């Protein structure tokens, strides 16, 4: 299982853990529903891990 450091991605969510959880959970549901991943990922990764990796890579943005 991959580990995404919180320090690496918290600034992408305006330093709000609440915003980070909301955006990651929404993206994970999209991935689980069949949306293609925005990063290269092994098939063994869970949708929540893929979502966090996408946020860390800057592929998923928070709408303001």
C-alpha cells in the first residue's frame, strides 16, 4: 500500500484537512465509479490512494 505524506498534500488544500478529505473522497468515488485515473498507477492501488496521489501530483484542484 502506498503512503502519501500529509505534509506533501495539505498545502494543495489550503492547509485545511477538512477540504483535503472532502476532495479526496469525492475523487475516490469518481475513480470507483469508472472514471480513469489521472496518474500512472498499478492496478492494486485503492481508489482513495489513487485520489491522494493525484492531489499530490497536482492533477486534482479544489474549486474556490
